[in-house]
C-alpha cells in the first residue's frame, strides 16, 4: 500500500529552500521566494543576454566585453552597484567551452577545464587571477569550486592548475557563483540592478509626463475649439468669474511687489548701518595702525624707501626716510609687556593686577576660572579674546579621562564650510598657532588646573583642558595659564569626571559650553595703559628738533638724508675728504618728565657726542646747562671724545705696533 504524500519522511528541494528562507527571515523581507530574479550564470549583467567574451569585476559580477566598454566610456559607473568604475577594473575571464554541446541550439556551454563538468545555475564557480608580470590587463582562469578545493586548498598547493602561476587565497580567488552566498545572490538579483532601477523610474516619469501633456492638450483643444458650448447666462457668469480671477491675480502681484520693495528698503538700511560700522572700525584700525615704532619700543626704524629707491629703477626717488608704522606683532608684544607689569601696579587699587576671570556656562552648571595674565600674558590674551568673540559658544568637551583631565575648545562643525568643514584642531585669536609660555610659578599640581592642549612644542591654538588630578609629567610641555575657583565649580568638575565615556574617551552624554563670558578683562586694561604711555611719550617728544650726523635737522617723523655735509663732519683720509651720514636715532625720556633727554647713536667711533646733542626749541643753551648738572665723569667723557676726534683727524690708520723689548735673562 502506497503511503500518502503528507506522511513522507523527506522534503523536496523546493520545500527545503522555502523552510530555510523562513528560518533566516529572508522570506519576510522579500515577500515571497518567487520575487527573487537571480540572473543566470552565463548572462551579462548589463544586457541580460548570454555572453560570448566574458569579463568581471572584483565583486564577481560578469559582463559582455562589447557591452560594458561603451557603457563605461559614456557613464563611468558600475551598472549593477552604481559606484564609480573604469575599464582598468575589469578582469578578462578565460573559460573552457564544451565543444560537444557548442553547436546546439542552446548556444555556448561552459565547463570546468579540469573535471570537464558543465556549469549550471546551481554549481559553485570560482576564478583565479593570473599574476603575470609586465602585463597591462588582468586575466583569470575559471574552475569549479570542487576542483580548486581538492587540488589546491586541501593540498595547500597555491599554484594555478593550468598556468602554474602562484596565487593568494585571500586576494586572487573570486567567487562567480555560489547558491549559498546570500550577498552574491543579492547582487545578482535583477531587481537590485542600478541600471534596471533607473530605467524603470525614467520610464515611469516619462509615462506620467506624456499623460499630463495629453490631458493638457485635450483640455486646451476642447476650450479653444468650442467643444463645450455655454448658454448666454452661463457665458456671462464665466466672464464674471474670469474677471474676478484676473483682479485677484493683479492684487496679489501688487502686494508681492510692495513686499519686495519693503524688503529692499530694509536691506538698504541694514547695508547703510553695516557700512557705517565698517567705516568706524576701519577708522579705529587706521588710528591703531598709525602708531610708529619709536612710540612703542623707542627705536627709530625707517620704512627703507629711501635706500630702495636709490638702487631700484622702478621706485620713485625718496629723499626722506619715513619712520614705519608698528606691526601687529609689535603692538601685541607691547600689550604683553604692560600685562607683565600689572602685578606691580600698587597705585591703582581698582586694577585687576593682571588676573582675569572667565565663567563657562556648561550643560551641567557654571565653572568660574581665573587666568594669570601677568605670568602667561599671550595665552591669556588668546583665551580671553576667543571667549569675548563667542568662539567657544556651543562647543563640546570632546575628551574626558577619569582621574586625568577633560578637554574642550574644539570648534563646532558648521554646515556651510567655515571652521568645521575640515577636521581641524581650531585656530588661535590671531590665526594659526602661537608659542608656549612656561613659568615655574604655575604647574599641573592639583585639581582644576587650566592648561593649553597642543600637538607639540609651540602649537597652541584654541583647545584647552582642565585637570582632575595632579599631572606633573605635563609640566613644561603644556602652558598653564589659570585654575578653577569656587566650591560649586569644583563640584561640577567632579560631576564631569563621573560621566561615562565610550571607547574613544568621548562622553556618552554630551557636555557642551552653552555660553562663555569674561567677568574681569586684564587685556583691555593693559591696552589702555599702553595707549596712555604712547600719548605721554608723544607729548614729551612733541617740541624736539633733531640734529642729524651730517649737519642737517629733521623732525620726529622723518630723518633727513640730504647730501650737504658740515665742516665738522669732514674727515681727511689719505688726502681725500670722506663724507659720513646717519639716519638712525634713539629717544629716551626721564622718569620725572621735566626734560626730554635725547641721545642719538654715533657713526663709527670718530664723531664726538657733543655734535649730536638735540636742540630743544623754546629753551636756550644756558638754561639747559643750568638744569643739567654735569658731573666729573660726564666732563671726562666729553674730553676723551674730543681728543679721540683730533687724533682721528690726523690719520685713519691703526697705530704702529710697539717694539718688543727683551729683558736680561742672565740671572737665571
């Protein structure tokens, strides 16, 4: 008696595939097993027809040579996956034909050259790349997986079975077909082909557009040809409706135009305000740029136009050496010098003494920090300037290590370029990086130390860190410029330390700086002190007239470089008259400010200091001599200078060497 079909003790291949798909969950994703349209083995993935000259890429997807090359020249994309692809990515497949079945109506049959077993849609097929030296194109021999597994993998014989060339199992073996490889089957599914999807979407869009065009043409033709005929009353009503629509359109256009005019007026007003602001800013910058070098450092530095025009055929001839303006770096150094002196300023009780105060409003609470501008002035100037600029607003603490430190100050990412367009560690207040400022008075001792993060010596930018514990190994490697003050700030710092982090030391819950503000700013105080010092110096040197070394006189702003030479500066050298001149000078003022005492550098060692004394306008020589009591030492210096001049006028040659006198050594 035959058993019933339901009582059989086995399952068919279709049932097995269906059950495995249910267990893997792939049946629910695809809807049904019949929805998968896997491409047959011997068909091109572009034309979907059987190939005669097969090639493939590194993913094991095969194409027809005559079809894929024009596609790559025109589009340059992978027709299956949609990525970039060139002809150099193709690998030529050397496949063996089944000569016995090649002349049948079914076309070319491919087989394994070792086992002579024909390939089907259910066989496992691999290709081994041939590493031929000095070859421009890549080729690969195609085998069945059984032959390669038995003769190569199990025997550990990694040489090609036909060519005898060595290959690597990891990089040179390509899987062309494997029914059990879900990833490869998904790639070979026709529904997932990139060019198939784009063709379908383009076809649907064209179809919709054609339908819309047909509908519009039908409507227009019906109205224009008079297919719809109205009665007299209906025509009158339709005319009134059309008039109302036209009036509504005209009113909407007028309202839109009025809105545009108002917006343009508002924009023009804003532009005018911004222009006025820019003018005020440029005026301030120009006023700051007119500070000369002698006002900052007391050293006269010329622009060099006079000497350049003397040797250049392009520049116009300059007769005056103008004193050049101070650079931004020189002004910064002058402000730094003022900040270093602020600790010793005991006269002004309201002075900050070079100590600033900054408050960071974080997502966990407020952290108050004091910065020591008199010890690390440039670092404090950078930090306070970035805080005042709003640079840290919205930035996050991107690194936190328990019992060590928490780091922040990295610029926030912006969607349209700017600071976050590239991965950067930030910029300083002046752009780029600046040098370290080490001092033994500040070290990484204890909790709450505020220090600069860097990537090596003299690479300070905008990032900083706050310590959770003493870090003596960071001394003289990172610039310490402040510390956290207050018990509440320390408690918030403890909460930050206890926050969990991921494997890259980033806090799992973002800790960011909502707002940073400056409570006490020693930088502006130092800049104001420097401005007052420059004004006082300008008042002291206001009525001073200078004598140049060549007998001329010049003002404070320019030093004359004429060619006339006074009689006192002519020096005889071998019967000729030599002329010497100078353009450099220096200014020094007394502390009490009563008399501006000027001293100009001499030329060589032959001109006396007496001829280089300045003439003070409005005061006679007698009054100046009475105010200035000359000491014996000063008189001696003047006498030696005059003697040196008289000796120099006789001859310019060095004195002859002294004769050697030999003593009597007979008593030895």
